[in-house]
C-alpha cells in the first residue's frame, strides 16, 4: 500500500489488488487482498489518517466470482463509513475492466452512473456478466430475474428450475445460518446476500453465483463424530484447517447446524442442478473449498491459508 495523489491531488493510501483477480487461479493473493481491504476499511474512519482507496487501474483481469465479492466488500465499506464511495483515477482503468465492472453495476451501486466509458475493449469480451442483485430476504423474483437475463445472453436454460431451487437454497442459508453468530460484527444487515450470473462464449458455459458475508458453512455445522473433532485439532496444530472436508460432508450428507429432521437438504439440492448436465458446483467458505464435478461425480476439496471472509457458491453448466 502506498500514498498517491487522487484526481484533485488529494493524497490517498492506495490498496493495490493483484492484477490477476481470480479466485480460481490466484486464490491466496485475492483472498489476502480482501483480508487487507477489510483491515483498511476499519481504519478509514480514523480522522487522523489518510482516506483509503482501491487502485482499480491495477486490475488486468477478473473472474466474475471475485468481482462479485469485491462489489459486496465495497457495499460493506459504504455501510461502515456512512457515505458513498466515489470513483477516482478512472481514466487509468483497463478498458476491459471498465466494461466488466460497468456491467456488474458498480457505478450504479456507487451512485455514479454517468461515469464516461474508458475506451473500448480490443475485442468483445469473452465473458458477459450480469448486474448483481442484493437483498436481506429470500426473494424468488430476483432469482427469476437473474435466470431471465442469463437466458437473454446465453440462450434457453434447460436446467432453469434446478438453478432456481439452488439459488433459493443459497439465499435461505444466508438468511437462516450465515449471520447467526451473535457476537460477530458483519458490517451489513443480517441476511444480506449478493447474486450475479455470467456467460462464457468460448466454453458455452453459464454460471450463477451467490455470496454472503457471514461466518461460513464450517462454523455453522456440528462436529458429528469424534474423528472430526480430532482431525480439526490436528489441523489446528499443523497450522491448517479441515474446512474443505466439512463443506464436503455438508454436501454429501446434508448435515445441518440443528440436525433437525427435514433440514439439511440445501447443498444436496444445489448438487441436483448438475444431475443431467456437465458442470460443477463450487463452494468457498471459511478457509475451505469444495468442488463437485458432475462429469466424474467426485467432490474434491482444498484447505487454504486465508479465509475468503464469507461464503461464495457458484454453479456452472456447459450448454
């Protein structure tokens, strides 16, 4: 982080993101950026310190999932400081990144919808992304709206009923579990979720994603066996976690926080989307990650060094 001058020569402490802003190919650096950004947001209210700013000109590429998490963090930033963020040094942005964030609805979100276009991408972007939706309740109309707009950019969606069910389950998780820890400070109203979708023309794959800023799936699941408790202790001693395995357990067995009968169908319902399609369900939560690949029917897991700071759920279906 360094001190630079803004558009009116006002000094800022600039927070620089990694150029490759992808949670798939550059997870540790992107997650570390989010952790650092949250720390700096907390300091942005200290009168004696310089205001913080994100060096958007550093972005050279960004995945839709990482862009959705960034939009959510900007929302939390605004909530925390109690004023609207504004765009600075916009003329220096990469035109492709300007196109992506413009389509995500970033300028509308910041209430600066009349920002001029920064040039044009050299060619039509491979990935088309939809404006994000956000709410604090389970709103089926917003799921319908997302699916309708996905169909507009990708053609008919043959799994639209299953995607709808999966989105509803993800929103329910945000409402019922994600923000349920009473001593946690989230910086956003309880139940807040963010949702978007995208279409990759090259692979003919469409993706729907939901993100919440809660405590994460691993922390809301019961440790159902002695072995899981022992494994968690061993992981902690080794400096790691077993969050990936806990997410996998939730996907395979429908384990829930309450263990109540009739509950715990959320993640298995999300997996049903892929029963008759080629694609994947990817869940990042806590420091864990689990990916269900419908082609081989296998759930792979990973445990990262840095937590994402919420739960990101993505479904991707190849047409």
